[in-house]
C-alpha cells in the first residue's frame, strides 16, 4: 500500500494480469460491476521485426506536489460545502475515494476488510450526484461515463506505479512546520501497449470538458491555465475551483524491450 503526499491510498485499481491473483481479487472484492482482469495485450506491444517477442511502452514522470496548497484548498472546499462536510468528505469528493481507499460510490466487498472496488459510474452514479464528474478516479478511469462505454474504456487502462520522494518534516508528532509546497512528490511510471492510452488519461485530467462539457479539471492532478469551476457534486449548484497542485518537473517516453532482445545485445557486445 502506498500513501501519496496528499494523504490518500494509491494504486487500488490497477489492472490484474495474473489469473490466480485475479481470482483472489474477485473473491475478496467482487466483480459483477467492475472486472479487475486485463489481457496482456493491454501492456504488451510486438517488437519491431518480430512476431513472437513483446515489449511495452514506458512513461516516466516526476511530479511535484504542492501539499500545502492542496490541503488549504480542501479546507476552503469544506467550508463551501457546509457544516455536514468535514475535511475527509471534501477530500473524498476531490479524489473519489476517502483516504483509506473507500470509494464515494456505496459498495460492499464479499470478504470483510477487503478494499472496495466493485462499482462503475454508469450503473451506480450516472448523474454524478454522489461522486463528482471531475473527481480524480472518475477522470482517470471513467468506468462507463465516456461515449466509449465500459468495454471500450477498458482498452485504455494503464498499469501504473508511483513512488513518493522528498522529506516531510511536518508529519512527525508534535511538528509545527507547515506542509511543503515544493520538494516532495511522486515518481510515476506506467506501462501500456500504446502511448495513446497514457495520453488520453492525461488529457482527460487536464481538460475542462472530460467526461462531459464544463465539468472542470481533475482537482488532484489536473493542470490547466484556465480551469473551470467544478460543481460539488453535479446538480448541487455548489461551485468551487480546485486545480494545479501538481507540477511536471520532467519525464520521458521509452520502449522497454523483451529480455531476449536485451540478451542479444549482450551477446553481440561480447562477440565484438
């Protein structure tokens, strides 16, 4: 389990490629509304000049997080939402999950204590009245919201991992320092069969018009010089603008080849 610097559990809903792990996840979390499995074709691409060897496109990003700005915005959002919305609920509306990973969408898990992930927005919250359309998990994994539909969207998932970096002197008990605005963040990487899979996710986060026109950007990772005011949630009439707390410091696109390809490079080098 990874807790990123904004304070939320990360990586709950990664695609599952291993049959035994997928069967276990289905048994623990359920799968009638969200199937966690994914084919290897989601991440593997045929190597040039080969029909039986596969690599994967790798995206790397160094993302700096303005923790102080994000937490200040949540406090302001909590005040705008009214007395029934504390900081935890404000954060859940921004992310789509509470800090421990519990989704805003009411759902259960067959096994007690298992993370809850068996839901989709098209069936459980089509109007965005529980989980806002702009919430982070709804922007990056729309689960039936987009014109592609649930089956079409599944082809654009990515296999991702994040590692936090930077020091947090504000976290030890008794610390009186404010949360950092710079110097901390996430080292993000994802694997996919096509770079379009990552591009669509990034554009969705930064766009005011995904998955619906005028919903605003992803309040957690969205970057936009003119972010639209989001509605918290849809139909409430409560407007608040929350964006630009993550800054891209650098990154690159790579192709990660197969192990046989790398072995050939080694053998070629030895023969010379």
